[in-house]
C-alpha cells in the first residue's frame, strides 16, 4: 500500500471517529437539553401533603391547622388522576408557607393502592368503615375525602359510627368549586379560588374572643426563630452584647411557653462559648465572623417545624402589618407571667437589654430603652414586672396610634388600641374619661388586669398545646440537666435553667435567681451606661 493511500485511510478513520464523537456529544447534549427543558417545564411542587406510613400521625398531630382534609385515592384510578388538579387548586389556599389562608385547614392525601405499614392499612380500612356506615362504597368512589380535627385522624382514633365520630365524609367535593363551597359552609367563610394573599381576608378579630390567643403558641415559636435569625444574619453578637443575649437565652430556657423552644434555647446556650467565642471579633480573626451564623445556625432553636413561614394569631390583614412585632410582644408577655417573684429583676434586665441590643428598629429600641431607664427601683414581684410590661406596651400603642392615624399606615382590621379592651376584660376597666387632646384615660383595676394577663398569656396561650398533649412529652432527646456551666458571662447557672426547661422544676428558678442577684444589683447604673456604647 502506498503512502498516499495510507494517509487517505487514516484521514477517513479520523473523520469517522470525529463524527462519532460529535454525534455522541450531540446526543448527550440533546439529552442534557431535554433534561433541562423537562426541569423548566416541570409543574410546581404539590400543595397537598402526601401522607404515608412514616409521617401520617406526625404530620396530623403537629399541624397548627384547626381542620384537616384527608383524600384517600388509588394511583391507578383515572378519576383520581383527573381530580388532582381540582384538589390542588383548593390546597393552594391553605397549605404551605405561601398559603393564602394559613392555619385553617391542612389538605393531605393517602394512596391506598400502595403497600403501607399496619398503621397505614388501618387508616385506609378505617376510612372504608366510615364510608360504609354512611352507605358509600369507597371502592367505587375513589377519591374519598374526609374532614375532621387533625388529632382525630392521628393515632388511628377513628370511630366508624357517625353519631360519635368527628370525622365526616365530604359528600360534595368533586370539583374545586364544590369542595371550597363545602369548606365555606363548614367554616361560615367565603373563601374564593382566586383569593390572593392578604386579599378578601376574613380574619377573626382578637378583640372579643380570648380563646384566639391559643393560636399564638405557634407565633411565639415563629417570632423566637426570626429574632434569633436576625441576630445571626446581622452579626449582632459582639463582645458588649454577648452577656445580654446569654441572659435572654436563659430566660427562654426557663420560661418560654413552647417546650421545643425551651429545649432549643438550652442547646444554643450550653454550646454558646464554643460556637461564639469572644476572640472571633479580634482584627486577626475577622473571617471567623462570617462563619458565625453557620455554626449557630445549625441549631434549630424551636425545632425542625419552625419556621413555618406564616402567622396565626399575629397575622395582619396587610402584608406589612403585625407579624413579627406582634409575635415578639406575645413572647415577652408570656415570659412576664411565667417568672417567679425572685426572678422579676433578672427578667426586666434581660428583656430591656435584649431589645436595646438586638431590635433592629432604632426609634423603637430607643423609645423602649427610655422607658426601661425610667424605672428607678428594682422589681420585687413577678406581678410588678408583668404590669410594667403591660403598661409599657400600652404606651407604645398610644404613641403608634397617633403616628398611624396621621400617616395612614395602620392595619384597618387590627388598629392599635389600649389593651385589654372591655370586650376581653370588662372587670379590668373601672372608669374612663376623655382628655382634652382626644385621648381616653382609663382607670384600671390592676388586680383584675394582672389576673387577665396571667390567664391570657399563661394558661390560655398554651391550651392548644395541652389539647395536643405536646407538653406531656418529657423526653429530653439527649439533653442533660447537669451540663457544665458556660464559662463566659453566664449570669444564671445553665444546669439550673436546663432543669427548668426539661423538668419544669420550680426550685431551679430559685437557683437561677440566687446567682443572678449577685450580678444584677447594679442594673440601673449599667443600663444608663449603655448610652456611652
């Protein structure tokens, strides 16, 4: 074979190999393009929550929603597949952090065609029993929808007899419109499929219904998470703010109304020195500051369910009203009615310093600081501190009422008022008269006010948790009551605070106080010295 023929053959082979690689590349690239297009065209995640044998009880037991809808279906059923878009239209209104009407109803689904655990099988069988008792053949009527309190679905506590059961078959929900109409009839509401967030709201007023505060137990968790997140996001832990944050964490560990926030605060507190060392703010360790949020951010201060992304009791009728500020006030009031007499001055110090050092609104924190500075004598009882905080909140409301009225920035559904109104506590009001400037001066029965505060922000606030038996869980998940005391600027012994958080021990609170008294006798002078920071 001549050299020229050999060269030609080699060239042909190279061209073939090149074209093969190019084709392969195009084919691979085509698959990549198709995958990318597929991802772009993929429908949004479902709003309805899929339940299975591992999450059925947990999801329904832990939801903040007052009602639940459970759809039983079979994935092989054409009618079920066709019904899914209708169900999702309604689920969009109630489910997820972007829900239009959060906390009203949790919409879920169970695929009974899948092999479930005995618990899952029992749930589907219970649904069939209820349907048969109401003369409905579940096998020929997939999908089946059931309505009831979430806790009644959990733990297999179903009662097939209609007159005893709180779980009912939704007998008219074959389209999104009909399903929503059925829900509206149950709730006395007028929700619409086209409702947008903060539009067409029918929010329950909290002025005349004291039971509404029970829903705020979820808001105090949300507010606690957000407050902690703000501190980390804005790198607000500095050498001069560490002690005030530690004091506030100790207050949360001892008296936060949510058990999981007490537990999470305890975990942050006992690891605080390792995760937020004072030397990280030295000039030669500035890079460590950027990692500080990542280290502390690994702790879920109120559990994995938080944040949920929406408000319950504290939801405003407009996107920029209420929310976090309302939730934070509820946190503070709930703390004020839970402390012991011996902790009152420590709680005052912790709250005032926390607002001064970590609240982002400059005007608000300065105004609050002035009210803290006006206190000239230490608090001796929890009653004194609770009433001071209540009076302070009303002064804030009185100031904001004037500003919102002149600027039109208030929430028309929830205008600022002097709290509590007569509708909530008629015995709190002795008399009232109109001032020359138009303001109303109220003569308060302080004993009745304190009684109202302790009931409203105490027992009533956590009643929803008690109904769901959340407070009865004494598991510590590895947390220990005898953890070592934090070494830097800890005022209250961590072990004592943890003992309260994990065992609700009243003696622990007294132990906290004994140690805190030694550090806080000079609080008044320390508070004034903050002006020079």
